[in-house]
């Protein structure tokens, strides 16, 4: 069963909301919150997983607690798209551990990166030694994140 043919009902959506808030909740906990038995809840979670609606479970790490206090979003325009392949750039940028996300986008830039650093000096080091030396990098624009509100999604 694929997510394309799957139509979740109100109970499925309630399960997804609870798991989006805290993916570590057990089927028994989710069931108690919804007034359902654990086996029925587990079957629904398995069905949502098998349908591809639940694609995985993740934890949220407090990166500031680990010493990473700065998040910077970079817009990158490649200098010469013909001379360097997108695959070469993507392969090189995904090898940088401080780069959390790489998005190939349409618009003013070719790529948007989310970069985590310990502080501004650490970010400057990453920018000069790692980002600016990537194959094909032309224009770079940096936006430092001041705050972030996390929300589980549209369900």
C-alpha cells in the first residue's frame, strides 16, 4: 500500500499528531491518550507505516546544549553551471558535517543550506575553509537565524 492511495481517518490523524509531538511515545501511550486499546493502536501505526505515511521517527537534539549556538541559512548561486555538475557540488557540500540540510531550489539561488556552528567565528571558519572552496561556488548570501518556532506540520 502506498501513501498515494491511503486516506487517513480522524483517528489516524490524531495518532499522527501525537507521534509528531513526541515520536518516542509507545502504542500503549498513544492508545491511552485516544481511549484505544494498545493492539488496535499498534495496528493503525503499522498500517500508517506500511502505507508510507509514517516515513520514520526522529528525535530533536538541543544543539545549543552541545555547544552549537549559531544557525545560518546560506543562499548559494553556482558560478558556472556548465563547468561543474550539480552532482559534484551536492557530493562535496553533503560531506561537510556542519551542513544540516541541502536544498536545490528555483529562484535567486541554486541552493539553500542550513549550517550549524559553535559561534560566529566558527561559522566564518566554515564559510572560508569549506563552503567557499566548494566546486562552482559563485555568489553566497548568509542569513543568521535569530529564533525558530517548531511546529509538527499540517495534520
